[in-house]
């Protein structure tokens, strides 16, 4: 199956407190590789600070990578104007906060039209038509909504407008960074369903970023679990979530599972430890919190294929 995006050995370090005595290098993204298949959704999951948004910003070239390469639609991304132009039209982003991602001074028609104007897509007199079609795609009534301002809409409607804006340029890839986490629980499912529907209709690939495995399962085909800038486990989403092989994936899953009679019988409920004070970047990064840690974990495990398309970076057999 063709890949729309492939990320190889991507790295980004930040220096925290550059001018203070406690200077610290944060390996926000460290030797990360993954790919997004055409027409599919790859979920990037991990806790706050695991590097999810940094990866999105690196792909969109909002920041420069320190190492590694990104190949989009068969072309290696660099800083040349033509490549960045292709990237900015064919790869779009949906943000977490629908209140911040749409300019409050713009009418919906203009907000959705803006990327078409910027990237010169369609003839100027056809653009209103394209906006209306994008609004219909996200299940909003164009006639009713086009001349309204964002403050006249609900959070869910605003996120639909933000999605319309992101698909108006007919992108090949959409990066959605926690697109439902700020929305009311009652409208989340509708947005997730919309994402799936748009994928089927327009063959859009998604990189879906979240800390929430329950929503991830709903939209994803494959998943990569990030822990402090490293992928610790990856594979087909149903398999990874049904039978997690990395202690961190297990812990993440346990944190969302409801107390049910099934779970009460599950002995291997893992509780992650209080982090030990060790150098996070030496050996396995999860070692400081892992209940299964052994001496060998002081070395760094590599992400290896342990089964058909299942990748795990762990020395311990936990299943
Ligand atoms: N511009 C920056 N300067 C310094 N450190 C940064 C910068 N951007 C991100 N970081 C650090 O990099 C790490 C990863 O941050 P990132 O925002 O990518 O995490 P995230 O997984 O998106 O978290 P969240 O779920 O909270 O959005 C964090 O430790 C963060 O503090
Ligand atoms: Mg983030």
C-alpha cells in the first residue's frame, strides 16, 4: 500500500533554560520513524510532553528538524519554495482549540475561503462554490452559516468550520492534533464520525494526535505510542490495543479501562511506579516508572518487529 507520509529517524532537541545555570537539553523527538498509508489514519498517542505536537510542527516545517528526513507524497521535504508550497496546500492541520483556530473577525465564508485565496486554488469566481461544498461536506448548511461570525456558533460547529477550512484545498494528508479534546463530550463522536466519512469520501490520510486511546481506537488504522520523544510500540491499532506488548501501552490502557467484572479478573493490571531519579536519556526512558524494569533496561532498547507488523522497544516479555 502506498505511503503518503514517511518520517525517518526524525530528531528535535530543545534547550531549556539556555541562559540559566540549570541548562537542560530536552530530546523532544528522538530518532522517530513512522509512515502514514494512503487513505488511512495513523494515531500518534502519548502523554503530555511526549513530543506529539513537535512532530506535527516538524512535518509542516513550522520548525526545523535537527536530524532525519520527511518524505511527503514521494518528495523529500526541504526548505525550497516549491516543495513548501506543495506541502502547505496538500498537508493541512486541524487544531485542538476551535476558538483560537478561526479568526473571530472573519465571516465563515471568508475563513474557509482564505486558504483557497492564499494558495490560489480554483478561479476566484469559483471559490465560493468550493467553500459551500466544503461546508456541506462537514454537514453544515452553507446558506445558513456562510455569513455568520465564529462567535455565533457552538464549539462543535466551529470545529466543523475548522475542518471545512482544512479540507477546502483538497489535501492528501490532514494532521489533527487533539481535535476533540476541548469539545463537549456530547459532540465528540459526531466529529470523529465526520473524520471517518471525509476519509472515505475524499481518500484523505490522517495523522491523528491524541493522549486518549478510546477516541484513537474509533478513528485509527495503525497506532504509534510515544513516550518522552521515542516510539515504544507500533502496529495495527486493534492488535496493539487488544494485546499491548509494551508496559507503557498497558499502563495507558489501564488508565482508561472502566472497572468491569472482566477487568476485576485481570491480574496483570499494571500500575506505573513513581518516577525514579535517573538520567532519562540513558537506557530505556520508561525504566524510571516501569514495574518490570530489569538490569538490562539500563541499555537502550530499539524498536523491533516482534510479530507481523508489530513493533516494540522493550527487553521484557510481558505477555
Ligand atoms: N519551543 C520549545 N522550546 C522548548 N521546549 C519545547 C518547545 N516545544 C516543545 N518543547 C518541549 O518538548 C517536549 C514535547 O512537547 P510537545 O508539545 O511536542 O508535547 P505533546 O506530546 O504535544 O504534549 P501535549 O499533550 O501537552 O500537547 C516537552 O517537554 C516540551 O516542553
Ligand atoms: Mg501537543
